[in-house]
């Protein structure tokens, strides 16, 4: 069986940045299980895994546009410090939850200057080229229920 659309795929992965620093890894943990072709993982990695078989190992370099996108300058905003509860605990580099017209999202505090706080609402990996090493562990057809729900059920997946 090969990885193709609507297959449940189980992988172990290690994600590194351009300096070789590990950002995330499933090694020593539960592998990642997802449904191929429906947007459960970043598009660039999904494309690199298409057609692979159980037991294959791949190194994939995913450009920002095929990962979490480029940095959108409009998503970097300056807001008043007074809008934060417990603003004495506010520090550069931390993540905060902010309310937007589209609901709550996570933002990173980029700079605090006087009464102004600069927030970056881009994904933390936006603008980054990502380096993956992936081992394909298992492949199986997705069930109708999994496809209807848009996620894997059972081991490695969602439990209702």
C-alpha cells in the first residue's frame, strides 16, 4: 500500500530549523497519525509523502510557502499595554491569547516599548524553511466515519 489521498498514515518525524535545531519530534513518543490529502498536515510535507510506502525514510525540505506561509506584515500589530490583564507579567517572547473578529488566537509578544506592545499573530513558524526526517510506520484506508469527521479515530487518533 502507498500513501495516497484518504489513507490513514502513521509516521515518526523529527522537525529541525535551518540551523539544525530540533523544533519537534515524535521519536520516543507516540507517532503522528493523520489522513492524507485533506489538510491535516502542512501541504509541503503531505506532497513529499505522497506515494511512499511503509518502512520508507525521507528527508524533506519544506519552503515557507508550503508550510506555515510567509510572514504577513499586517499580522504584526502594535496594541496598548493597558489592554492586557496582569500587564506587569507581560514579557517579550511569550505567547498570549488575543480576541479578534474571528475569535481567539495566539500571538507572540515581539516588543514592549512604553505603553505599546507589538504582537505577531503569524504562526511561529511562518517564514521558515522546515527540515523533516520522516519514517513511514503504517498506512491503511480511512473509514467513512473518519473521512466524515476529518480526523483519525482509534489508536493515534481522536476518541469520541
